[in-house]
């Protein structure tokens, strides 16, 4: 395995971790204004992800930094072509971060309600746009022979990409409802379970519809064939099993299954892309690959050494934080947000 392939795999791993961890953050934020009108319960919802959301976002920063360093041409083409969409996502993430810090600075119900809707906005937009972005990556976008995106913003809002956005939105919201059930008690626990039961079928339909649509819209699924392999099939089976685990009140297993479904879906996309990183809808010869978009071998070598040292440390630290904040929250818990 060469270093170009290694870094493509590592970036895939980073995005997989990001979607699993930040996915439930997005889901909880989306549910916040709807799950309760009572301020104490809303505070419990926010505090369920309070110790984790900023650490989970580090996975995105690391992913972006890895793309910039390992595949600068991919970074340049994607961030220029998807500029408005990524700018909107960045604004949403900033608004969400501010809302987490400001919502409890004033006890006025209108103040807190306004910031709750900001958390919703800051969670809804990225959950939708990540699906749109990934769908466009595998469908292809207008890239010319100079690795320059020559389309417009509305090229990204094609029907296939919008279906991908709705699929990611639904599965992240389901993932968040299950996480909320694991972190809360009493009424909130019952409410989150009921919501998860209602969300499972739309998430399944949209995800399977996105895959089926992909056979008509992309070359990736045609390359995988009617038998796409163990990973996508197991991902679908994991999502299918969520309903039965919820009915059996085995929410921990249901949450694990949505995590597996998200992980295997992301892995499938990266497998389908390889060795491309961006597909040109104008000419296959203009695709960006792990070779024509990469940094020098020396850069990749230095990055590999640094990653080997620091990535295990970061993983151990984040695992420790989840262990420390593993307890369920109750109405008697000390709340910060």
C-alpha cells in the first residue's frame, strides 16, 4: 500500500468517526425545540451533548486539515466549488456553538427559546448539507482539465443530491433520538424512544431510496454491481434491525446499529470513489485522483509519522471523556447549559 492510498483511507476513517459522533449531536439539536416545551427538559437535552459536541467537531477540523495537507488539489477544487454550501455550513456551526454558550445566560423564556431554535438551525443545516455534499462527490460535478470547478451553486442542488441530504438528515436525527434515550431518564427517555420509533421507517426508506437512485445517477453503484459487497449490505441490515431493537427496548443495541449503518454508508462511498477523490461530470479524464491531487511523497511521509504518534493519544483522550460523562441525566442533575 502506498502513502496516497493510506491517507485516502485515513481521511475516510476521520469522516466516518465524525459522522458517527457529530451525527448524534446534530440529531439531538434538531429534536431540541420539539421534544419538550419545558425549560428544564430542554436543558437536559442540551446537557446530554454539552460535554461532547465541541470534541466531536475536532474530527471535522482534522479531516479538513488532512485533505489540505495530503491532497491540496482536492481541497482547492472542493472548497472553491462548494464554497457557498460550505460557507452556509460554517455559519450554521458557528451559530450553534454560540447558542450552546449563550442560551442559559438569561432566564427569560423568549431568550432561551430563540437560542434553542439557533441550535436547531445549526444542527439541521449541516445534517442536510453533508448528505448533499457526499452525493455530489459520487455523482460528479463540473470540473475542467485544470481541476477547476466550473459550475454554480445550483448545480449542487440536483434531485439526487437532495435525496442524499434528506437521507443523512433522517438517519442523523434517528441517531440523536437514540443517544438522547441513553442519556436521559423519565419523560424524556420515553419521548425520545417514541420519536425514534417514528423516525426509523423514514430513515430506512430515504437511505434505501438514495442507494437505488444511485444506480441510475452514478457510475459508482454500477461499478459495485447488483451485489455491492458485504459492507453496504451489512449497513442496510444494521439499519433494518434498529426497529426490532427499539421494540425490545434494547436502545444501546439500536444506537450501535445506527452507528454501524452510518459508518458502513460512509465506507461504501469511499470505496466507490477510490482511486478518485472528485469525479468530473464533464470528462472522466479530468477526475481528481489520489495521485494527481496529492502532496509530495515527502509530505505524506512526514504526515504519516505525526499521525502515528498523535492520533492514538487523541482517541484515548476522547474515549476517556465519554467514560467520565457516561451517567444518565435526571432533573436533579447539575446542569450547565
